[in-house]
C-alpha cells in the first residue's frame, strides 16, 4: 500500500508541470497566514521539495501541522522548522515523508518572503 501511494504521489507531481498549475496555496494552520504562489519558478521549487521527500516507516503520531499546501485537487500537510520538515498527503495520514535539507531551506525562504 505504501508503494502504491508513493507511486501515485510521484506520478501526480510529475504530471503537474508548472504550466499546468495556476497557483499553489499555503495556509498557516497556527497563525492563519495565507500565501498564494503564482510564480512558476517558486511553484517548481515547491513541487521539487515534495518530489524529493523520502518516505518514513512506522506509525504516524504528530501534532497539528504548521501549514496546509493545496494545488489542483491535492492537499498536503506540512510540519517545518529551521532544521526539519515533514509532509503528509491529506488523503493518507498513515504515511509521512521527510524533506531534504535543501527543500527545508527553500520552503522556509518561500514562507518567510511571502
């Protein structure tokens, strides 16, 4: 099941080129901040961050997410600090993916600049 979800996630992200996307919404769930990204370069950075995340084994038991990322018909939850980042597809809350250091840096910069 995990591999099916990962395949679907990667297939969906690969199919969504920046030309297909009109916007990506990042909603702060703790501070009610709302960011709407329409710049194709920034959207590609967000897509790449999600695509390069690595699936983690084990049981998921996390606090409420910091952000919700929405594009097309997909929703992801994001937990992010200066040193760590985790994403989860809202449709499958039993699997998490850790973000690379570069993805954490890029996403923190996007959130901070907006």
